[in-house]
C-alpha cells in the first residue's frame, strides 16, 4: 500500500536519508530483511546508487549491499 510521498528505495539518490515505510515482498523476503534490521520506521542512508553494481545502504555504523530487485521492494519516504 503506497501512499503519497513514498517511492521504492531503488529511486533514492546517493546521500539521501529516508525512512522505511513497508516491504512489498513475500514472507520470506520480509523475514530476511527484518533479520538484517530493515524494519518499518528505520532510517537509512543511501551510500551507492550508481545504476549498476550493488545498491549500498548504511544503517547506523553498518553498511550493507542489496540487489536492485530487493531495493525495488522496499518502500521509503
């Protein structure tokens, strides 16, 4: 359920800080991302979104790489 002002994480520019709204994926994907600390209301910074290669985000002092298909399923504002 996307609301006004939301977009997929894959569309966020490098350096932007956003908040997770929801994960548009199945139970397996939601469970895996929850285990990684990607929960609704979590604030994340985009470290790399160059169009090719991994999509890199930062949560606190941790960085993690996500596939572009996964970044498309994470809805942020």
